[in-house]
C-alpha cells in the first residue's frame, strides 16, 4: 500500500505549513511507514493511506515517486 507522508525537513524546527514537504512511501500500515522513517532526521506530521481515485490523481503529478526504504 502507498502512503503519503507530510513532514518537515528538520526535527528541531517548529512545523510551519509553508515548509511542509510530502513524500510517498510503500508500507503495510501507518506504523510500518513511521518505523521506516524513524532513522531519518524528519519531523513526520501525518501519514495517510493513498488508494483508489486519490492514488490515480497523485500518479498524474510529475513529482510522484514512491520511495523504497
């Protein structure tokens, strides 16, 4: 399953909406994705599953790329 992760680049800064980045990660569950990202220096805000029409819409974006962690 593919998940969309909203995160801040550095964990030490206060989250600011304008600085929020996104990435797509494949995993079995939200917990699985969070465990995969635990060793990264990111401040993960939210992890959302992406399925169906929403996934097809995201695939149309030229920046769509699923990370293999």
